């Protein structure tokens, strides 16, 4: 059983708490850790430590700050297997998926290591005779991240490396469902030897989050999670005068045109819909076939769904793991029943899955709902499980209109061999992340992670230059040095 502690001011601390949250291995159903639900006092201690560390960290030259990131990157790489095993054991995904997640985390450390170049300002000489104008980027102070359960290792790294590299001090609150991964990562952060108070971690749930949202020393907040909570975080933290970005939920469509490479479309859509058991914010959850694409795609995707091997993520044969917990399994199975009650057929039904040897696990096998109707509850609702809904229209215009009629706009994909269709789609579709013959259009670390509509609240996004802009404030200086003042030496 892993002991979950807070990390404040360079020290591991056990908070005095009234409640713990049981962390369960979704494959076995066994309790593997208990998350302390920290109260406002722990947030206060972390925010104070970070505020005290800020002046010296800010004055540390950028090229010295990134030396800590180089060391962190090497430690993350050297320990990737141990971290990935922890991700599998607390989130349920396969070891391969966990490792791929950590590769993405490390890439963000690498990109942030370019901060001496990325953070540079601008200067214009002679904006008027003898007057120059300078723009600098300066850090904000103490900044915080509130993370979701589905990428315990990667998502904090959309922010942590950029926040630190730009000279802020930092506080992360991992999801109470998956705290173990960040315990391991913080042991590495401890080895790196950042100055005390520069990087902090507080574990907990709503009470902890509310204390972060209300703390006057915390200047900016990044959040990733469900849309209802994202909306709440955005309004409460911005009402408190903080800079906020809040990434929310999704219901990602893929459109399959008749001229698509059908084998590729089926294989990639299945990977997108059922990879990580559908618990990815970029998972495809609506497949819209156009015209003659319908029969071949539907038959092929049903075969791909029923042929997927489901099991414990550390078993090398497993292609898909468990969903996060029993409440999630029940919710997903109820949503499948709701879809059926609304008139969808269920040609592949993953309910009541039992995996031999893992009878205590919370598994849902890949599921296909066919003939889902626009406007139905199952069409509207983010399922966040391995369930793909099939829909059919006659033209690409109808397909794009259907995709755009959804409140979410995290990702949309198209399968086609037509450049003109691809261009029309990327021009018209209302989503921040777009895939053309790609099922999970996850932006690399040097691009922003750009959800739209109800998938995002804020303006600047995570990763890359957006993160650099988010964690810095611009200062513009206008200077006059009259030439008559020039002394002769
Ligand atoms: P969640 O919203 O339940 O929890 C996210 C975080 O918010 C956790 O740290 C949790 O402790 C905290 N939280 C939960 N309820 C709260 C409340 N009422 N008040 C204050 N804080 C609260 O999300 P989750 O179930 O952990 O993650 C899954 C969701 O995240 C899905 O909706 C998924 O689409 C979304 N997600 C989005 C992205 C993206 O980039 N847009 C990426 C990953 C996940």
C-alpha cells in the first residue's frame, strides 16, 4: 500500500485530515493507496512556501532554471517503466498506453527547456526620435494545476515544466483517484534538488480545490477535467481575479467518406474509440458514415470491437484495460441501456464483462451502438468509456453540420483520400484539434492543446508557446535617452 503524502517546501508531509479516498486498482478491485483529502491549511502552507520561493527563483537566470529540467527529463526517462507500471495499476490502462503517456510528458519537459529562447522579449528602436520601446515577459508568481484521473503522468506536464521554466513557483493537485504516479514523479523532483518551495504538491479533492481557487497568493490556475467542473473552476477562480484556463469534456466525431481507405479508417477509429478504454478526451465516440461508406465501415468496426483483447494492463496480451472504478462501469453500462431505450441497436455489447483471473475488476468490453439519433440523450452525453456510437448521413455537408451541432469541440476527424474534402473539413469543422486520416489528433508539445466550445474555458491553452504566454505577463517599457545627455568620456 503506497502512502500518499504532500510535498511542500521540499519536504514530504502527512496532512492532518478528516477523510481519505481509497485508490483502487481497476483491474483487481483492490485498494492500493489512500489519498489524504487535504484541507485549506495544506494549501495555505504550499502557497506560502511557493510565494517565499518566488523572488529568488524568478531572479535565477533562465539558462540556470532549465538545468533542473534537463535533470528531471533524464530521471523521468530512466524511471519510465516504474512510473508507467504505477499508471497502469491506478488508472487501468495498458502498460504500453502508460508509457506512451510518459513519452508525451517528457516531450513537454524538452520543449520547456528551450525557455531562454522562447521567453525572449522584443525591442523597437526609435518609435519616435530617440525613444525605444521594449516588451518583456515576466513570471506571474505562484501558479497551480488541478489534474484529472485519465492521464496521471502526462497532464500535469502540459503545465509544470513551462510554469517553472518561466520563473513561476508551482503547486499541483493530482486527481484523488490516481495519486500514486505523482508520488513517484515527485520523488524524482526531490532528487533534482529544486530550491525549497519552488515545486509543491497537495493531495485532495473538492475542499482542496476550493482552497486553491480562493487563495490570494495563487495568481493562475490550469485545470483539466469534466465540463461541469471546468465551468465551475473557470468562474470561481476568475471571479477571484486569477488567470484561468479550464479544459473540459468531449464527444469527438469521426466522419468516414466513401473514398476512405476503409481498413485504415476501421483500424484507427477502433484504436481511438477503445484505446485507454475510451477514457481519453480525444477518444472518438461518434462515427458518422457518409453514403456508401456505411456497410463496410459498420461491419469492420463491429469486428474490430469484438476482437479486442481486454484484460489487466500489465498482461502483454491486453489491448484494452479496465475503466477507472465501479461507479464509472455502472454509469457506462446505464448509458448503453439508455441508448438502447432511445432506439439504438447494440450490435456489440460489452456490458457484464468478466475477465478470468480479474473478477474483481471494473471492465467494460468495447461496445457499438448503431443508428444513434441526433439530439438523443446518448448523442449528447460524454460517456467516457469504450462505447462508439454509429450515425449515418448522405453528404459531407450533412456530416459536418451534425458534428458542428454538438456543444463540445475538442476533436474532430475525417477519413478520406480527397484533398478537397480534407480541406473543406478542416476549414469548416468546429473543433480545436482536427485529424485527417488520424484518430487521436493529440498535439505535440510544441503545439497548443486546443479544445473549443464547451470543451474549453479560457483563451490561452496548454503546451508550447500558449503555455509560455499563459505563465508570463508582458511588460512594455518606453524609454527616452536624449542624445544631448551623451557625455564625452
Ligand atoms: P473531474 O472533473 O471529475 O475531476 C478533475 C479534477 O477536479 C480532479 O482533480 C478532482 O479532484 C477535481 N474536482 C472534481 N469535482 C470537483 C468539484 N465539484 N469541485 C472542485 N473540484 C472538483 O474529471 P475526471 O473524471 O478526473 O476526468 C475525466 C474528464 O476529464 C472527462 O470529462 C474528460 O473529457 C476530461 N478531460 C479533458 C481533457 C482535455 O484536454 N479537454 C483531457 C483529459 C480529460
